[in-house]
C-alpha cells in the first residue's frame, strides 16, 4: 500500500445488482490490523469473489469496517448463520446448484 495515501475497503452495489469492492481514500489512517485484513480480503476477492463472500460470512471481525463493508458483513454472516441452521441440508448437498451471480468479481 502507498504509505502517503490512507484508504479503506468499501462495497459497491453495481447497476446489475452484483457487489464489488473498491477503495475509498481517507483523511486519516486506519489501525494496522484493519489495514492488513482489508488488503488480505481484497486479494482473496480478486482471486475468487464467490469464495471471498463466503469467507466474509464466516469471519469473526474484531476491528472497524467501512459502513458498506459492515452491511455486507451482516448480510453474509446472516446468510451463513441461516444456512447452517437449515435442517436436512446435509441430505440435499449433492442436489444443490450453487450460483454466485450477485457476489462475483466483475
């Protein structure tokens, strides 16, 4: 990361309804732990967007996120929470069709 420019990760809802990540520039810095988490998550998102959203949903975040990332974290965490509470999911896993249209990297 450029030492002279402070930034934080934000989520954007694209016109087609998919989510994307971008950087928002800040007047002041963020804690080192938050910066490292954001850099790592962004790299994960670039490598595999669908996996990154799943990873976000199962993460335990112990630092501040931008408002848009907090929202996305709540959405993905709620999805994972409800998914694991679905009775009979294990019995149906071979029949599941997984698409990730809303959470793909563009």
